[in-house]
C-alpha cells in the first residue's frame, strides 16, 4: 500500500514545532555531530515545515529571509523514511511557500543532497566548503 506523504507549514507555538526540532536534532546533532546551538540558531525568524508519512513525523525543513535573499535550510529526513520522496516533498512545499517577489533563493547543500536540489533548478556556485564539519556546496535557484 502506498504511504501518504504530506508537508505542513508550522505556525509559531504549534505542537508540531517540537516534532520538527526533534527530527532535526536526531539527524543533525546525533547523526552528524552538528553542535546543538548551531543547529537551532535563528529559529524565530524562520518558517518551519513538518513532513508526515501516514501521519507520523518523518522530516523537517525551514526557510528564512537573510541579507542575501531567501535561504532554505535544515532539510532533514529520519533514516527509516529516506528514499521515499520526502525530501522532494519538503523542497516542493518550501518553494511553494516563498513570497512571489523573491528573486534570490539559495541553500547550503550537503554533498549527498546536491542531486536532489539540482532536480528543482538549483545550481552549484563556488567551491566546496565545510560547515559544521560537513562538506557542502552553495546552490542558487535559477528562476
């Protein structure tokens, strides 16, 4: 039976916000050794999303406005849900939520996720770099 995937934007104060934070903590802090304080920075100005598979929390992401434009961040999918299209569903939901007038959208992609973002029109710009001990590329959305 096909699993039902849905992605919801999370309002401030929602009981779903801690679920998104817990997913990110498991993926980034426990799984990749990212410092917790770095992983949780700039939460207040971010727009958060939670992906559900058959109503169970499976993934999370966010976007925020920066001095450079709109930055997509913290795409995380729990290991048992990977390879099921949840990352694509999160990217789609986040892109659909961006204000129409936005002209510059970027992200810092971990190397294994570059291909996912390329499917949505993101292109690598600049050299590979390290962030929180993890290799990344800056990627910009070509609209």
